[in-house]
C-alpha cells in the first residue's frame, strides 16, 4: 500500500470516527493510540472501546457505526471538497500540533496555508466601531499583500472584515468555525465563507453538520490562536470572548499585539488593559509587518521544535542531576508543556517525573511556570 492509498484508508475511517459526536478530544487520542489508528478503532470490539469510553458512549458508538457506511460517507464528504486529517497526517499544521490538547482531527474545506510564512490571527469585537472596521480592513489588506496568512473565526465585525480585506488584496486567509465545516455561521458571512473556500480554507474540529453552539466557541478560539504566530486584538471590551482567546494565545507562547484606543471608548478597554500588562502595541501596519517578519525569521528554529543557538548557552547548573540538565536544555523562552518536553527528549522520561524536575528547576530560579502546565526558562 503506497502513501496515497494509506492516507485514503485513514481518511475513510477518520471520517467515521470523527463524525461521532459523543466523544471528547482526549478520548479520540486515547482510543486511536490504544488501537493503532482510525481503521483499527473501527475493527475493534466493544470491550476494546470500553477501555476508553463509558458504557453509554460504547452503545452510542455502536449505533453510530450501524448507520454509517464508511466508504460511501467518505466519498460524499470528498465530493463537497472536504477532507479530514488526523494529527498523524503529515499535512496537519505544525503550529497546531504543538499546542496543549492539540485537536486529534481537523475537517478542512479549501487548501491549507504555506508553512514557510508567518500567520497572524486578527480578532476583536463583533459590534465594532467605524474606527475598528477601518483598522481591521487596512491591517488585513497589508497582511494579505505581504504574504502573511490571516487567521480568524469568520465572525461578524473585526474577524470577518480583516479576512475579507486579506482575500481582496490577493492574500490567503483561513477561517476556524465553531460549527461543522459545511455550516456557514454566521449566515450573513456567506460571501466570506465562499471566498475562503476558493482562495483559502475553512476548518473545524466539529463533526459535519454540527450547528454553532455557544459552548463551541471557546475551544474554537484556541485553534485560532494555535494556528498563528502572532495574535492582534483590534477592539475588545473589558469582558469579552476576545480576551479568552488572548489567554489561550499566551498559554501557547504566542505574541500578542493590541491596537490602542481612546480611554473613553469602552470598545478599547480590553486593548488598553492588555497594553498596560505588557502586550505589544500596533502603531502602524508597516511597522507591525516588519516586526512580524523579524519574529518569524528569528523564531524559525523555535517554531520547528529546535532550540536556537542562543538558548544552548548553559548557565551555572552545578548541583543539578543529569536528568535535570536535560530537562533544562529542552526549555526555551516560549512556554512548553511537560508533554512537549518529553517529546524533545525522545520520551525517555514519564511526564510525571518531568513535572517534578521542572518544579525543582523553578526552585533553583532556572525555570518559571508561566501558567498551569506551561514552563519556560527564566531570563538572566
């Protein structure tokens, strides 16, 4: 079986498994790892499924399987220009592969972006001001013209405006949906949806035909930030979903920029507060673009999972065990999880032990825990 045939068989059974709605992302990972891939999951019995799923979920999966014709459903999906890829697929976006709780699978309609250019997530208020609309349009156009991928949630307001501007400028944009990839939400953005399919992509972690539900959007937002190198907030109130995305971006080690606004404008409260907390400031599209490309060029090794040379200079680690030094060597100034560190160390040590060593490094002022489950080197 060649690579193309293998990919198609994986796609057939990934289509079956990932369209099963009553399963969490962690369970998808565990079930696939336990059985050895989607096709092996399909061929497994109830007892095997029961090692990961509850009895109620097992019965639900049995019913789902009974009414599912794998090859026919897969052909129907592909006829709509939709494909599904799991985290084991070489086409799966590398940026997303490294975030905590990376999605097991993605449904994609369109074409994935180039991997050799920066990606910027432009986010903000749905009910934006005219100023916000203007800035989002100018920024989206500038990013599109310079070959920077624009990622957003295709929502009303800032998100959709920036994406449409990037497309009109001849650039590439990707929309992450809180519904099935075959469901256009919001309906009034149908025009943007169609343009993204033709020139960029829409993607989702939710099954086909899944409606947009309020609980879908916070998990969707982590995909938006996870696909980007930099997140830009154009307008946001003091309490908004936009700031949830910012929190996720920071946990993922992404750079965050904000567009400053008037202190009397409630749509600028969130941005001004982030600026006070140390976020980057977007003063003009031109200067921002220079910074984005500089970040991209200097961070290539970090994004690829390698350690930049500057990070290899060892501090005084007298008194550390050999294992602690290895863990320290796998850290850099972008936060990493114990799982990611374990991967860099070829899985030699269990994550639980790595957590212990990380806490010891924190006590020695060689590392810092920047958020729950995320560690980086302490700057000298």
